[in-house]
C-alpha cells in the first residue's frame, strides 16, 4: 500500500515538473518578446511553427536552420538530423516556407528534430 502511494506521489511530481518546464520556456519567451501574443508564445514554447510567424519566431521555436535557400520573395529553411554511423551525413526532415518574410507553410516531420535554442 505504501509503495502505491509513493508511486502516485512520484508520478504527480513528475507530471507537474514537466508542466513547469514548459511554463518556464514560455515565460522566458514572453519576457524577451513582450509584443508577441499569448497564442504565439504557446506555439513557440511547444516548438510549433504556424503560418504568419516571422523568421525570428521560427528561430525561437526550432533554432537556426541548417540550410536557407532564396528565390525572389520566397525563402525555404531546412532543418536536418545526422544519420549514419560510419559516414554520418545530414538528412533534411523539416522545411519552413516563407514569402515576404512570413511563414506560408511547412513540410516534413518536426518530431524528428533535436533542438538547440537559447530559450531552453
């Protein structure tokens, strides 16, 4: 019986700790970018990119891209992961598309990325 109570308490602390980390990331983003609305801050804290975001917002969510290509008023940011053991190489898994400096779409699997951001 006592072990069940300890398990429940431990899981509760673990769950609340996870929420606190997400809240901490959001509070840091909100503090540094006071003009961004709460919905945008929540998306960035969850590392999500949505149409209408700026490059600065995408960097806050995902970090710096591994490659950028431009064609007139369009821009594509590519995010890659390292694959292969013997001869490692970059494999692009997520793309963010901009037009006139604003996100117009994304492609790929954002969940494959590992993140390095100044907000962590």
